[in-house]
C-alpha cells in the first residue's frame, strides 16, 4: 500500500507537470496544577504587593517560617529571579520545567488558554494561509518579513547551499539498508561539523560567532542541506540512488523532487502537494521552548558548533514523546479500526485502559490552532492522493471527545499531531519518515533560538542544580570484607540468536564434561566403553548396544 501511495504521488506530480493546473509570552501557557514540589513540614508565606512609590511595579514577599527571615523579590514579566531565593538558602525544584522560564525570547508567543500561536507577532493562521515556508524562516531568523528583493536574495542564498559533500553522501551509503532515516539524518548532521572546522569554536576560537557573516553562512548551509540529507535518507531506505538537488525549483519542490524523481528529466512535484507540505513546514517551524529547542539552547550554551547542536536537538525530537507523537496517533487510529469502535475506545480511555494520543498539550488548554489548519489541509491532499480511510475514524473520535464532559473538563483538545500523520500517510510517506519531516522545518526555529542565545547577555552555560537524596558520608570497605550488595538486577534481555548460541555452547560444554568423565572412568578401569577381557580367552569384548546407549 505504501508503494502504491508513493507511485500515486509520483503519477499525480507528472500529470500536474504535463497539464499545469490553471499578554506576555512568559506569563501564559503553564499548567500550574501539574506542578509537584517537595512536601515538607517547613513552610513559607508568600504575598505580593506593589513596590513603594510605583503602582506599576510589583514585588513578592517571602517569609521562611523556619527562621522568620523575610525577603522581598521583584516581579518582572510576571516572573521572579530564582537566584533571589539564595538569600533564604533555597532553590527552586522543578524537574520537568513545568513552571520555569529559562530564557527570555522574542521569537514565538503562545497563549495556551486562548489557543494563540504567533511568530514574531504574526498569527500562525495568517502565515499559513498567505506566506511561504522560506518567508517564515526569514521572519523567525531575521525578525521581520522580507520584501520581494530580500525574499529573492534569501531564497537564492539558501538554494546555493543545497549540495552536500560527496564524502557525506558516501558516509550515508555505508549505513545498513534498514537504518532508520532519523538515525541517518542525526548522524549526517553531526558529521557535517567535521567538514567545516572553521565554523567550530573549539577549533577556530570562541569569538567566531561575533561575526555576522560567519553566523549567516552556517544558517544557509543547515537550512539548505538538511532537505538533501533527508531525501538521501529516504532514498537509502527504499534502495534507490540519491538524487542531486536542482536550483530551478522552489525549496519544497526541490525536496519532493529529490524524494521521487526517477529517470524523468523534467519531473516536477504536484503544486497541491507542494502547498500542503509548505503549510505543514510553517506550522512546525517553531513552538517556543519545547524539548528539542531547549536542547538546542542547552548545547549551544557550551559554544558547541551549530551542526552538533542541531544534531543534539534532532536527537531530542527523535523521541516518541516529541517528534514521534503523530506516529502514535496513527497506531491508535489503526487499533480503533472503525467508527463503531470509537465509543468503546473512549470508555477505555476513561477507565485508564487506553491512551488517547494526539489530544492535550503541555501548553495548550484550548484547541491547538495548528490542528485546525492541518485538518483543512488534509482534505486538499486527499483530493490528489486519495482519501485516507482513517480520517473518518479521526473525525468521529474528535467529535465524540469534544462533546464528552470528561475530556472537556480536562482541556483535552486535538493537537498538531492528530491530523499531521494522516496527511503524511496519505502522501505515501512511511511512518519512520515522520520525525524527519518534522526536523526539516524545526531546524529553522532551532537556528533562530541559537542566534538569539548568542546575543543574549543574560545567558551563560546551562548548568542546573540538583537535590541530592543519596547516602551521607561512608567509609571505604575492602572488597574481602563486604557483604553482598543490594543493587538492581544485572539481568539483560537476549535476542533469539543469542539464546540459540547459548544453548549450543551449553550442549558443547555438557559433551566435554561427559568425555572428561569417561576418560577418568577409563583410567580407573570402570569405563563402560573400555574393552573388557574375556576370562576364558583373554580377548577383549566391546560393550554391547545397551551399554552404549546408557553411556550416551
């Protein structure tokens, strides 16, 4: 079926070519009810009040009931500086950053309660409908939308950096035939840092990215080469030779061309599929400090080169709780099977027997604005590639959940992953390509945060603190005096091939043991296989068949 969909996508592309178709970002979006801290006997009393002489500024007064000590901490952007709690010898414990802002940013604004997403102030709905991915990339990285001259120059600079080094292409060809495409992309991106030593602060000096031209060069390279790497990973997966990029096509067209072109000299992707993928790339370009973007900033804080940082961020995206979420939605819809099974499935969710994937979000407590746009895009893709049967199950599941008080009270609304997987599946992409299709646009957001981090005077190398709950001081005990340590099991899983090998080795050892035992018995004259002497003739007699069977 996947091959048929891919072939269908190619046929439509060829037909289309032959017959052209005439408040504050830091104050919003936090699930405060999910914050879990340490429960102790000691407590603090907290009160807020305007600062003296200025009603617009506010402070928070914290009193430590253990000591009676009180400190007054300023409030700015609806946050307080965590370092101020040092005055009370306290730290903030927030293991999953549920209510922690680790940076100030001017890139993406999210109001989770109202379902608002904006890039540099522009609503995501307007950008998806009226803009293009490269234009949005310019907006995220430069801070403003380009005019026609700037847009043309920007696209030209990126498309001039689409070729990858032949050594990198050879490296990808040496991966196993069944290597996951995301593994190829991450490894190739990390390897790119070795091709540009002049871009590595560890080799060229810590101050190289004070130069604007050096920054721009890496941005052009990463945005330009990432679709080429992704297309090579896809072609590697299906056992076809890699396609070279062409610069007479747009950014999205070039990517689809490298995926699907066989021997055609004038192959051009279908315009509706190009537009659909362009919209999906816009929606995935950035989403504030998610797991992978936080990883990008974390790695960049050590002044690692951007190729290594992007590879690390892609590694975070690879996880099933992040970039692999839309694949989980597909698995869920496939398990439901039909519309008739939706009520039973939702009852299982309420009973905690089933997991509802694609609903709810750490930030959004309303309908994810990206999900509305993707739902519309899905039907446009179906017109070209055929309707995906699971869409009916998805729509029925969404309608049932949005009418059920259980899910409404818990703010469980469809998110961007709920429909994106159906679009990719309809376009013929295998599920293991989903995180790759996520990585290409999100790299733009990572680079925007990388550049912002470089210019932020408040940022230093990221070094969180911990709450130590381990052993107190202990004296070293010599090994011969130690008791058996109570530690987790050393057991590990074994493959079937390993079990087969172990069974064979055990049989070999048993055979050697029996042979050794026999030799010892022969030396003592009691071996059953040793020739026996006939008392009358003195001639030796071999053991009979029964004795041989007993010995075996």
